[in-house]
C-alpha cells in the first residue's frame, strides 16, 4: 500500500510541468519572449562581458525581450547564467541572465503589486530570492531556502481569506524520489512586508514511513472563517508480515494576528 502511495507522490511531482512552470538552476529564458528585470539599474552592455561599454541602465521591473542566448556564461550569486542579447524599448544590448527575473507574478488585490524571483546559491544551499515591487519600485524582499531536489514552482493564490493580507505566494519544492523532503513555503504579503510565515513538509520512504503537514485556509475547501487549520499526519510500518501500519493524525486551529500565527508554539505541541 505504501509503495502505491510513494508512486503517486512521484507521479504528482511529475505533473509540475503540466500544472505550473517548473524552475531550477538549469532554467533557460526563451527567445522572442518578454521578461522583467530582477536587478535594479542593471547595465545593458554592448557585448556579453563585464568589460564592455554600458549602453543604458535598466530599472527593476522593466520589460526586456530576449533576442538571442549566447554561449557565454557568468556566475551571479552562485548560479551560472548565460548572457542574453535583449531589446529594451528601442535599445539592444546584452545582460546576464541572473539579473532577469525567472517570472513575474501580479498581485491579486492590488494589480500594481508584482513579485519577481531568481535563484541564488551559497555553500551548496540553493535559495529562491523574491522581490515585491509596486509601480516598478522595490518595496521588500526575502530569500527562501529550497529543499527537495532543487526544482520548484511558485504561484500567487491571493489572500485565501486571511484578513489584512493582499497575497499569499506558495513556493512548492519538487521531490522526485522517496525519502527526499518536499513541502511548501507560504509567503504573506501585506503591501509593505513580504514574510515567510509557514512551511510544510512532505516525505515518504517507500512502504516504511511517511510524514506530511499542511494548512487549510479560510477560502480553501472545508476552510473555517478567520481560522487557519494546521494538520500533521505521519505513519510507520510496525510489522511488514502482517502489514501493520500505524498512522497518527493531529490538527489545531490557528489565528492570524497580522504578524504571525497564534499560538506561536503550535508545532511543538504533540
């Protein structure tokens, strides 16, 4: 039975490309497609190297069109990136891919809010760096450590019924093998500050063990107004011959005080 569950986890992970864009260190920008600058005052250069002349400075959030990907690489924030030939309005030049946002998410409550993200790596730890901007002005930013296999997807699910929150961004870590932790990170945006409020975990070791945690928000199916439900489930094989598998489930109701989830020590309560 647990083998079937593990297979289903792998199958669902394989659907990331279908349900949403998957991102990783190997991400390549598509030619003839428009993207937005993650960096601010980025130098658009005459040639794909840091010694060439600067044509113009590109502001954060500005749109560029990819004209060509070169074979020249440059390491930015620990990630090896290609240089790209891009068009900014009527100006053409070169820019490092690591300074271009992998994608742009638009705010659900305020359409002038948007979120840009890139990857960084330090001491073998890969993180996703997210910037919140409004009218192409940087408001706040944070960095989230990735788990799993290093691939991830990210989406904006609105405020999910949480008061005084504009948007909740969900970073979904990819885990393609049993025994590798996956899980999600929940980033709350209130228009001023972007905060990593909650994290979940999803791990399965064949038919021997599984653990998963999740949050149910007010606007979710079976959600409760003004309440965020936290759930944990873990199971362990006690006897393979008789397939005695013990599963323990627990949950608690949380409230959002505008800054944090209460009670603060809910994960330590067993």
